[in-house]
C-alpha cells in the first residue's frame, strides 16, 4: 500500500471544502490533512480540526486565531494543530514541501494568491476556485507549465470535459481531433421566470438552485448565468480552446455535466448525479478511481433529459464573458471584479438582481484592458474594477 498523501484544503468550511472532507474521510489510509483554511467560520473549522487533526489551521486574522485556539483548548484535544492567520499564511500552507495536493476552494479573488503559490510550488492543484483562473489565466497556466504542477478541474463541467478528452493525445484540441466543447448549464432558478419579474427577485430566491447546493456567491452567479460565463473563460484556459470552440447548452436536469465533440461526429459526455463529490474524488485520485459516496445514476428514474438553446437576452452576463475573453489582457479580471462587487451588493440588498449585468458592462466600458505580465497587473486591474463598480453602485449610475 502506498504512503498517505498530504492535502491542503483552502476554503475548508465552504460547500466544496466540506464535500472534499467527506471524500477524504472515506479513504483515511490514502489521504491525510496537512492544512485546513477558513475565513470567518471558526466554529466549523474547529470541528474539522478536531476530526482531521491537521498540522496547520489558517484563519483571517489574529482575533479569529484566538477564537479558534480557545475552541480547540476547551475541547482539550488540539492534536498539535498550529494556528496561523492572514493571506501570507494561506500561501505558506499551499506551497509547503510537506503537502502534495492542494484543493483550491476559496471563493473569489481571495483565492488567487494561494492557488498561484501552489502552482508555482509544483503541487497537484485541484481547481474549484474558477475566479483565480479567470483573473490570471496566462499566469496560472504558465506557472503550472514552469513548475510541472498538475492542474485538475473540479468544476463539474470542466471535470466532465477533462474526462471526455483523450489523455494520451498530443496537447491541443485539434491534434486530438476535437471539434467543439459543449458546456451544459442548468439555467438556474430563473430559467422560466418572466423577464419583467427579475427586478423583484430576492437573494433567498437567487440562492435556491434547483439541482446543486452551493455557496451564496456561486449561487447568484448561476442565477445570472455569469457562472457559465466564468466557466467559458475557464474552459478556454484549461483546454487551450478559442471562445469559438466552446458553446453552451441549457440542460435543466444537470445529469450530463458537459461533452466533447470530435471531427468524426462522435460526442463523448460524462454523466452522473449532480453531486460535487464525484469531480472531487476524480481529481483527488486521477488517473485512478476511488469511491466518492455518491449514489449511482438511475436513468430510468430520471426519465428524460432536456436541452434548449441559451437565450442571451435573458442571460446577458454570458455575452459579457465572451466579450472579456475575446478582448483578453486584464478584461476577464475586470469582469470578475465587477461581478464580485455586484453580487455582494445584491446579497446585501444594495442593488437589484436585474442590474447586475448592466453594472458589469458599464465597468468594462469604463476601464480599458491592459497587459498581463505579472500578478501585480492582475491585482491592479482587480482593484480598479472593484473601485469602479463600487462607485457606480453608490451613484446608482448604470
Ligand atoms: P462557499 O462560500 O461555500 O465557501 C467559500 C470558502 O472560502 C469558505 O471556506 C470561506 O471561509 C473561504 N473564504 C471566503 N472568503 C475568503 C477570504 N477572503 N480569504 C480566505 N478564505 C475565504 O463557496 P463554495 O460554493 O464552496 O465555492 C468555492 C469555490 O468553488 C468558488 O470559486 C466556486 O465558484 C467554486 N465551485 C463551487 C461549486 C459548488 O458546487 N459549490 C461548484 C463548482 C465550482
Ligand atoms: Mg460548474
């Protein structure tokens, strides 16, 4: 039997983080936890530390570190977990020599630096944090190539595409005989809602996804379908595809997770119950297969699978993403920053749901795309995108 591999879990207390720990718990001889990180949910992190006894736990700041220490001391079984805090500590546990695998499951731009640190350190990086790749596609992919890191997609669509591509072929889609990549999209909670009602939808309605249980930010992204826009950009970077090679089809049942069409007319798809433990287990063990705890797919019980074309008038966020990836440079980072600010404002009831795409479009109009040569270029574009979006929300000028 092989020695257990050590895993750093960035964003341990989120939905992807918790699902990852459930898969890891099924394979105690195979995986051990090196580090768990969280932002503010210290109570959940304390429970996870007691159960998985990581070498390190990382929280946002010194006050949260004290709270975590107190919780673990009360429990009396600290198992030697050392508590760190702050963004630097995230990079430290993501690149430490003792860890082999890094699950990047922080939400949003906050995950960029530690994900890049893991890639630069040559880790096996399991990528859920799509915003990191959207912001810094060229940098992250270059870091992976330079260090020999292995980047495996956890996002269910990209994991499905990865599984449907031949792994023996030369790099490049055309060398592999691929003609198109088709990402499936459930359409989210508002697929059939009259457009005139979108102005009234609440954060609670937007976060109630028909098929998946997810964090609040990605749930709102799924409702606007900016999530599919971010995934389009993610697919272009991961698979070296042009935006013209990636299309999107609505598939409300979320059973086909995505597909790859070949020049001979074959289409290879990956199917399964909509449960993130499947792509997580796949990425953890690739090229082997391990149990994930997910129920077997019962197609007779599902009955029928449906498909329909994407309506860009209903979901203008997707057009913004096509525009950003075609523009290139810092445009995707600006798109992502404006979206993060808009989604946060909607969740705090400072703007309406139907205003989100318009705001992002105005920020993209206002800010020219620049060159991406360093992480600083990306962070600067992110800061400008955030400031512009925040100013427009204050003025309600969009
Ligand atoms: P979530 O909101 O449930 O969890 C986010 C995690 O990130 C938490 O552990 C939180 O503590 C941490 N975090 C938040 N802000 C932070 C900060 N500033 N610094 C450090 N840590 C911070 O989100 P989720 O649904 O688990 O999604 C995580 C990522 O995975 C997102 O990028 C999302 O797009 C992607 N993803 C999620 C799903 C899903 O089904 N949930 C599917 C595909 C991709
Ligand atoms: Mg997805």
